[in-house]
C-alpha cells in the first residue's frame, strides 16, 4: 500500500487540478459583482440522511483557495447525519468561498455517498470475520478521495494502483501462458527489480485454486465469481496457506452469504462506481 506521504501528495494533486479546471483565469461571476473586500459566511447543509465524508478534505480545499478562510466544524467525517444538519460554517472572503463552493460540494457529495454505501456493507458483515474492500473501479483523477471515503465508511482499501501490489488476473494468466508460469515470471521480475510487493492471484475454478497453492509466496487468492458451495470448498482448500478474497457480482443480497463461507475479504467495485451523490448544499447566511 502507498505511504501517508504519497496519499497526501495525491490529495494535493487532486485539489490543484480541480481548481485549475474549474477556476481557470478567474471566477468572473464573483469578480464581476462582489467586491474583493466583501466577507461572508456559508453553512454546509445536509439534505439527505447518510454518513458524512469529506469534511477534512473540504478544509484542505478552503486552505488551498484562501488560507484566511475559517471553518467551524460541528460534525466530523464518519458521523451519521440527517436532513437539516449543519456540518460546518465557513467564513471569510466571499469571493474565496464562492471559488471553492462547487469543488467542495462535488467532493463531499460523492465521498459521503461512498461512505454511506460502505457503511451499509460493513453493517451487513457484522458478526463475521470478513472485511469489505474497495477496488480500482474509481473516478479517474479522484481515486484518493474515493478510497478515503471507503475508510471513513468503515471499509478497507485494496491496492491503490498498479504499482503498489501485484494482482495476476485472468488476462495476465492467459497472456503469460498459465498460472504457474505467470507466478514464476512475476517472482523473477520482483527479484530482478528489487521490489517487495505482495502477490494476489485470481482463480476461476477449484482446479486453479489447487494449481495456485502449489506455488510459494502467494499473499492472497482472489476467488472470482464462485458460487457459495465452491467458495466454501475453496476456503477449505486454502486453509491458512494465504488470505482469501471473494469478488464478482456480490451485492447487498449476497454479501452476507459469501462472508459466511469464511473468506477474509470481499471486494466490491460497487462501493465507488455505483453510488448516487448525497444531497448537500453550501448556503450563505
């Protein structure tokens, strides 16, 4: 996994690029009708029940836009919220508040939706030993925030990107000439490049599970698109030899049953690619 420093650098890049994209050479709507000396206040208003996320990120945005803006926080990340709640007040330059407004809302609406969906999955897994993982099925350029939201919702992060973990999926295995050859090539490559990366290998059936287990140094086996019965058989075969992860069309109706098969993790792209933004607004007062 990436370091805290790398993660923070990703967040700063997101902020810089988003402000570049949205503001360009100036917020001419505000510049045209609001004096540079004008000050004001705005509140972040919740208009839908859920889990709030992105409060800390909003503070980073306000700081980037104008370090003189002041944020008074009433509700922190990961807290359940209901219609009518006020998460924070921001005060200072009216032009600066307006410059940051849309980026703050876009970010918090999406992050809150992801945190809310993640929390619903976490609740469904209560009493099992299975944890929910995100995937790389994220919005291009916004991955760090979406994975942050998963953590806020109580989930865990899978690999951040292609560079921090090896994951040999079906296409890798087929292109490389098979499971055993793909693993051997990967181990040789990591040794040659002096890389200390964990290796996950995907299995499409029980025979592939058995072939993977003949190889040393596997961190986790991805049990992909298995039914319940075969998932239980796969978990029994693997035992304590490495970690187990289920994935593939797992939803609210099936996640509990897969967890009860005994897997360590369940990964779900739906946490980040199939959410509807939470309704929030930033209102002057």
